[in-house]
C-alpha cells in the first residue's frame, strides 16, 4: 500500500497567475505562502506569471501606453508557451484569470482540449465591472463575464468568503472557502506595545482602494483638532491627504511588518456595495495579527472577523467612527485589551496553520 506522502507526490501543479512572485498582496497570501508547504510534501510545481517584475512596475505608471501594450503582447506569448509547459502537470491553479483582457481562451484550451484539472481561485468580486480612473480604458476590452465560464470548467473553485462562494456555486458543484490568512509564526508574529502618549492611526492597501479613505477623512480631520496623533498610509501611491499630521510610507515587502507596527489603531472603511461585499477583510486580519485593534465598516466579512467591542470596533456612521476612535486614542489599556483579543482570534481562526491542510486538499 502506498504511503500518504507517496500518494501526494502524484500531484503536480502549474500556477497560472497575473504577477511576479513576492509583489501582489492577493497572490502572496492566497497561494505564495503555501509554496514552502508544497516543497515539504514533495509536490512539484511551477509558477508562470503573465507579467515580469519589470512589466508589473511599469503597469502602474502613468502613460507609456505603447510600452504597456507591448507588455500585454509579451504576456499573451508567455501564455501560449505556457499551455505547452503545463501539459506534464496534473493540476492547473489559476489565480483570478489567465489573461487580463479578452475571453477565457486559454482556460478553455487547458480544460476542454488538454483535459487538465483547474483549481480556480479568486478573492474579490471580479465578475463585477468596477470602474476607476486606472482601469477606465481597460474596462472596455476586459471580459468580466468569463468568471462564470471558468467556474463551470473548474475541478474546484476556491474563494475567500461566503459572498464569493454564493456566486461560484451558481456555476460549480465543488466550491471551497479558504479565508485569506497570515503566517503568525514567521511574519505577523509581533504584538504592538500600546504604552504611548501619541498613538498612530493607520491604513494599508493598494492605490485602487484609496477611495475608501474618503469615508473617514472628515472624522480624522475633526479628531486632529482635538488630539495629537499622526495618520499614516502604507501603500503603493500617496493619496496626499489634507491632514495636519500625516505620513505616507511606500509599501515594501521587507519592511511590511515593521511598518504596520507603527500603527496603534488600524482602519478598514468600506462602501456598502456589491464589490466591497466580496472583500475578504485582509486589512483587519493583518492589523489584528499584530495586536492592533481594527476599526471597520460593517460590510461583508468585516463583522465576522471583528467582534465589536471585543477585539475591535465596527462602525457605520461618522458619529460611530468618531466615538470609537476617540475611545481608542485616549485609552491605552483599551487598545491593549482589544489588541490582545484580536491577536488571539487571528492565531485561532485566520492563521496559515488552520488552512494549510485545506489548501493541499484542493488538489486531491
């Protein structure tokens, strides 16, 4: 009889993903942090990204449309050769989509012609045509409807919360919910010291989510008239907020944990719309893992992750945001107590220890 380890070795995985390793937060926490576990179990894998590191950085710069078009052309060329490279592998893991524009041609080829098993993973409501200044042109040539087709063709669909699962279940009979989690032993492994007279409120995220700061900006402006605190933003673009005491920190992977630990209070405001309901609450999870109480909007899984008054606060109106932030700014013991409870919850429910077996089972 074969041992469990020998059985696992039969599985090989070809990862088809948008960006290079170590950069995009979704990729890093949806599958990259499990790669060492695959190595431990002797599972062979290859990661094939649409964009190179140089291309990924260029993608978020203004202008340079001709160079960006060439980057997309290069990406499609990589996908063509990727079909051939994927043939020896038993499973194809697709994060979000194989190509950023156009119909799901490669997904169709790999399932219908090559007869491969697709593991399809997404952590946002990517079937919704969200419009922003950054994607207004691309939106016209994207194919948001392809998400349901890929779900239909997939062996397993992996999503980050119930809202996404409800969508996927319309098209697939095998949907698995794996929350986006952190490694509380290796990276998110410190506890914030709240013994300070000048606490810092903060927010982290990507440029596409900076709009959510408008929800709390008036509150922060009023609070800075009363209290001496700094508001920091950790992101890939500076929103240049009109605050008295404001600091922008350009996101870097090597200093990510240390930068987060500059905060004593972490914010996750969201608009109550269809796209926001698909979010997986990852900002709150990052804050809480470090003993930083999170203050969040009651949208999607936020109210599941944050237990109001126990390990953070859930706020709906400006009055609630101002009241809860005032309490946290003026009471270090409250911050400490909520932060410790927050850390305990993340270790217990949103740590990689709790999901590693679920991730491996995606391929079995």
